[in-house]
């Protein structure tokens, strides 16, 4: 069983990790998949359930089928699936006819023509045997046996390599054949993966099979792609990696339910130790030896009689078959046709329609091990002219799937002109029974020989005088002597006895007792030349003939030195167990499995429950009330299923009524011959409380971490690699969490100026902390943000880390700049007002002087005439002179310029007094003209645009309604739009040949609408969505605050209850539209020349 440990922090903050991440396929991979998405062949093993197999309807199913479906979905392709024998699937991977094998084990041979993904499931390889083979097995225990594997499987390569010279490896075509051969005794063992073997055992209903052991090797299944398709291999590997591990686990759990019926090594070791404690083994071995000596000759006679009877029976059976023509067949070599009698089909359980008369059909029924030899023998008989009798023995597959031994006999009865047989007749004899009898005889003989020769104990046969007649191989090897050196001599003279005199005295006493029909047993101590003592269990028993007369003595000796040592170790182990049991700081109890009564308990349990040892034996857990009923039932079920429970967390009801948390461990043991439960409990109530506090703390930290409006990052101090980032990081930088983790801020180019990062790191390493360190952060799309960060050095899980909190201060800095600019503009407004007043004074003098000159040069003005007469001048001549030199025109120009300058200064003074936001009835034409006048005086050399060079197209409707507005605020909005349009056209690349601003004003039902259009480069759709956001600007740093349009939007929407929006016409440029509510009055205008 595999346990998956997950970090609690990842569980609380990584909820997005369960979603399928997008596939990072290269352009080449995507193009290749699009081209071949419906033409790729997937070959699967049609008989490898539950991993992959073919349904009766021919469809692909199993664990790998579910996994392939997910991969097809991720890649957007569909494989052409075909179920074929596994060897053909491997050949397809080699020659490229198969693009993908969904479940394959990576080994050196296959890696030459296959590209493998990472393994998606690991299954242990196990040894399956029949239940009559007891005990756990490994490959080392299979010496001399027949071990089956599936041809072409990776397990076959492993077993063949391990079995060289030790056991016979039988290669079969399918797993079903291997399990059935084990069930029917054709082979001794079968090696395959645990999941597949368990599936077939359940499906085939083979209760006489068991899992006898494992190979300490797992079958790591991957997806294999032919090396002819490298782009497919890389795409499939990426698709598999993108599937979340819980999804793969769900698919695996759906198909694989691993049995746990075979015992582990530690349990078996305990059972072996317990087995050594009982004398039953000795009695059984003694009985076997006695029965062997008594029935050996009788068994041999019986077997000879059985063999003779079997031969006679086979002869009679053959004669009967020939007489009745059972299993009769006719073969026509030239036609490739055969004719079978009904008995031929009935012998195997088929109907005549199930197997046609073609040679290919019935030869397919021959067992793979005999098929080649049987066909070769039959072909040789035909090629040699059909001389004599054809005879062959082989197995045929019956309808029920079993294999039956058949003896095929035939004779050619007709030939063509060239001597080639044209007709062969014969019959098939069912020799299954005789083959089984032969195998049984061989097994019996092998068993008898094994009992005598392979037993590890001494076995010998004495005559009535005590002379040694027979001694097995073990006894000879123990004394390192040859049989002729000891056979025929008194047993006590043999090298087995160090003191021959004592041995003779003892053995003669035993012979007298056994002669009377008794079986005697003694424990003998033997000391070798070096003084080392060995203990032997020695037995002498009578061997009787058919009349019951004692004719020989059977002697047996078994070295029990190890047993004696183990007994001593067990006693010491019992003492250690009792010491641990009584002095353990946690509660330990032993309860009877049948009724739950307490059998024993340690001091810690008795003290905790306040129970005396005397009263304990009358109680059960139900009486004490330690566990709830549901928990008791769960414990019993799990113990019966797996015999052991380790650290099962549960709850108990304490005597004071409170609920506690404990870890329960228990196992089944045998005490005084009764099945019992040894239970151990550890109180973890305080630990659970601490864990709950830790969980709440981590959950609170995770929420604060993720919900913080500031960027929070955790990085490794050694290399700056990001270990964790919050959601604000992703929103601010544009990098997702998955993209950021595992990379440093240097890799992500977070610092716009690398030297600022170096300064930050140096300050942090020097002082251990950094506060309010300002730098420019680069967004993923390239734009920069003003940020301030504070950081601390700390250790997390013994790893030096950097915890940093970063705040976006871009808006704060822009707001500060705007406030500074506003203060500057307020100051400039005051200065401008003062300058305007100062200019007004000399301007008034200029205007007054021009008017005075005009008055004093008039020829009809009395005072002028009087003054001219005094000096002798002719005013008429002066007037003609002034007109001739156009001095009068210059004077009028001076007057006009002075009037216009005074008007501009008056408007500047009005514009500088914006704090008076009082609504009044205004004429939009006047506001527009004032705005154009102000804009025309704006010349910015740095931006290289001149408003006077822009063509203005005005389209103003007559009878426009008046506006109830603040005139200076509407002027500010129009002036801002006009300046923005002029700047956009001035920065256009290439330069515009005819920059133009169009102004269109129309009446609406509730007011009027103003459209200001330019033919500049326009505004992108993405920027149009944010154009009215505060501090949003597309200009370079220092060129704008990003507040102009947002303030204008606020003036129109909040200050005047109107609407403002931007559009991009199809012909290009930009249109800003303003809708303002009007009054009931209308303004009529005269046409201007």
C-alpha cells in the first residue's frame, strides 16, 4: 500500500492546481497533430485486463483506455485503436505501423525503438501457484519447477534471465492460458503482475490458485510511442504530465483493487517460530516415515499392478475406439481438406459446426508447445510418401478451455502417380486419463524419493540384530562417508556415535522395546571433538510385513540444536515482551476475539481506567466504554481483513464524559490456543488540539497571504527562486502563479533596472531587513509601475528565505505629481492674473493714445483747426498726407489689436477664477469660440505642434438651446479635447499632410451633443476601455499625469449630469462625444461674414 504525503500549505493555497493547465505545445507539435489527428494507430493487448483488453463488441477498455481518452481530449486527436496479440504490437512499434502502445514496460530492448513517458502506474510482479503448494515462494524456491510466463511480456525477460539452469520457463500466449495451466497442474507456477493476475483469477473463477510471493520488482507501466513519431511522443508526454495526479489515481483506483491475501515476511517469520513450538510437526514426520517404510514395497507393487492394468485398459480402449471408429478422421493432402466423425468433435466438446474441415482450423487447437512438432511430424509423413503408420501425441484445446492429451494415428490408403499420398485415414484417441496416471505415478515416485533422499533428517533401516541396511543421503553427507563403509555393519559402530560403547548399550535397550512393537523416542546430546554440543531427536519404530510381524527397525534422527536455541530465544523474547508490556507508558490490552473479554492488560491501562486486575478478567470493552460501537465494528472488520492495524485514529469516551483522540494499533495473536487481539493505544488529544491550532493558524495565514491587496512573495535566499506568491502578484505583474514559481525576479525581469535589484539584495543581506525600498517594476507586457517594498530574512523549514511585501505606488506618485502640478497651476494662475492686470494698464494707455491720435487728426474738430492755425498748418493737407501714408489704417489696426488683447486678457482672468463653479445660462457658441481662441495661442515646441496650423471644420446647428453650466469648466473640457487632438495628430507617424479637427454641435431632445473629431492615428480598443480612468496615460513618463480626460469626464457626468464617450470611426481617427442637458431657451445667431 502506498501513502501519499502532501504539504498542508499546498492544500490550502493551491486550489487552482487541480485544474488542467494549458498544454505548452510547440508550433511543430501542433501542426503535426493537426495533420495526423485521425490517422494514428494505437495497438493494445486485447487480453491484459484490467490494464487494457478488448470487450466482446471489440471496443478498447481498461485503465489505459481511460487514460488515453484523457490524452485524446487534451491533444484534440483520435487514435485508430486495434486489439492485437502483444508480440504483434511490439513489432508494430518497431516498423512504425503502430504509433502508440498505451501500457508498456520500459526495458533496454524496447528502448531501441520506443520513446517512453513517465510511468503512470506501478504494479508488483507476483508468483501464482496452486493452493496445495504451501508457504511463501520466491524465484529461488522454484528450482526444478516449470514456471510459465507470457511470451513477449517484460516479465518473461526477467524470469528467463533469473531461471537459467535453475527452473524451466514455459512461454504461453495469454495470461488466461498461464493461470489455467497452473490450476490444472500443467505448470507449477506462473509469474505476472498482481493486478492482472487477480483480475483473471476472479473472472475465471479459479479458487484453487493463490498468490504465493512477490519478486520485489514492480511493473512500471508507461505510454510508449514508436521512434518513428518523435513529435507525437513529446506531445503525449506533455499531455500525460498535464493530467493532475488525483485524476490518474481515480482512474487507477477504478480498475485496480490489489488483493492482500498473501502474508508478509514478518508475519511468516512469526508463524515459523510458532510452528517450531508444536510437536505436531515431529509426529507428522514420524508418521510419514513409518507409513513410508511400511507401505513402500506395497506401493511399488500397487503401482506396477496399476501400470499393467492401465496398459491393458489403454489397449482395450484403443480397440474399442477402432471398432466404433471414435475420433475418426480423413485427410486429403492435395485438397487441404479433412473430414471428421461426430465422435472426433464430441471428444473435445465441440459441435461439427464449431470447427470446419480446414487444416488451419483444427491445427489451431493444438497446444503451442506441441504444435510445431506435431505439424512437422505430419508433414514429414506426407513428404516421405505416407509409408507405414503415422503416430503423434499432443494436446488439443477443448471447448471448455482445458487441454486434453490426444494420440493421433493414421495411415495413407491411396497415392497419386508420383507416389504422393492423396488420402490418409486415422483416428484420435483420448489418452488424457493415461497421461494423468503416468504423471501421478511420476509424482508419487518423486515424492517417495524426495522424502527419503531430500529430507534434512537421518533415516535408516536396521535388521533385527541392529545392522544398518539402508541409509539416506543426508545421513551419509553428515558423516562424510560412503554407503559401503557403513552398510551391513552394526549401527552403533557408525561414525554417528562418538562413544560406541554407550551407543551399543542404548541401542540394544531400544531394540528390545521396538521388537515388542513399541516406538521409542530419545533426546540425545552429541559433543564433537571440539566440545561443541548438538541436540538430536532420535526415534526408532518397527517396520512390519504383510502379516504384521516386525521384520526391521526404522531409525530417524533430527538435529534439533537450532530448535533448542529458538526455544531459548522464545523464552527470552517472552520475558522481553512482558517487560515492555508492563512498563509501556501507553495502554496495552489483550482481548479474546470470540467474546471480547479482557485476557490481560498492562499497568498503564489499569491505572487510566481505574480497574483492578481481578475485575479486568470479567469485563469487555463494551463494559468499560472505551470505544463507540461503530469503532469497535470497524476495528474487528479491519483486523479480520488484514490481521493488523497500525495507528488508526479514532475517538474514545472518557470516564469523565469528555471525548479524547487516540491512535489505535492492534494485531491478531494466539494466546493459550485462543484467537486474541493485542491492542495498543496512545492518547493524542493534546496533539490533535495543537494540530487544529496549527491548521487554523495556517489557514488564517493563507487567507491573509492571498487576500492581501499588496504583493507578498516568499523566495529562497540562496538563489532568489520564488517559492510562493499571492494573487495580487499575478494581477500586478501579469505572471500566473505557475509561471512564477521556480523562477527568480531576475528571470522574470521584475526589476526594470537590475542595479536597483542589486542594491535591494545588498541592503537586505547587510541589515537583515529593508523598509520602503522604491523601484520600478516591469509588467509582463513591458509597462512599468512605481513600487515600494519591505522585506525580511527568515528561516522556513530550516531554509533561509526572503519574505517581501510590495505595494504599487504608481497612482500615489501620479497623485502627488498631480497635486504638485495643481499647486504649480494655482501659483501660475495667480501670477497670470497679476500679469494680466499689469498688462491691462499700458494696454489701456495704448488704446487711449490711439483714440486721442484719431481725434486730434480730424480736420473737422474745432480745437484741431485752432491749433493748426496757430502753427500755420493746413489740416486738409495733413489729413490727405495721413491717408496717403495710410497712417489712419495703422491707427485703426492699433486700436483693433488693443481691443483683441484686452479681450484675451479678460478671458484669461475669467478662466483663472475656476473656483466659482456656479451654473449660469451660457451660449455654447461663445464657449466654443473662447476655447478655440485659447487653443490657438497654445504652442508647445517640445511636442512640436502648432494649433494654428490645424484646419478647423465647424458644423454648428442654428437655434441651439442654452446651457445651464459653469462656463469655465466647459471651456476646460473643450480645451483639453482640442489639445489632445492636436498632440495626437502632431505625433502621428508618418506626419499627417492635412491635420484637421472637426467640431459638430447638434440639438437633442433633452439638450445638445458636441462631437470633436480628428484624423489622427486613433486609439486602440484596449486603451478606449480605460481612457477615462484616473492616472491612465499612453504618454511617456513626465509627459502627462493621466488626469486630463478623467477630470473632463467628471466635469461632464458628475458636475453637469451629462455623458461623455469615445468612438473610433471606420475611416480612422477618434471622436469624443459630449451630451449636455439644455434649457427651454434658445439662442439665435446672425450669420457672420
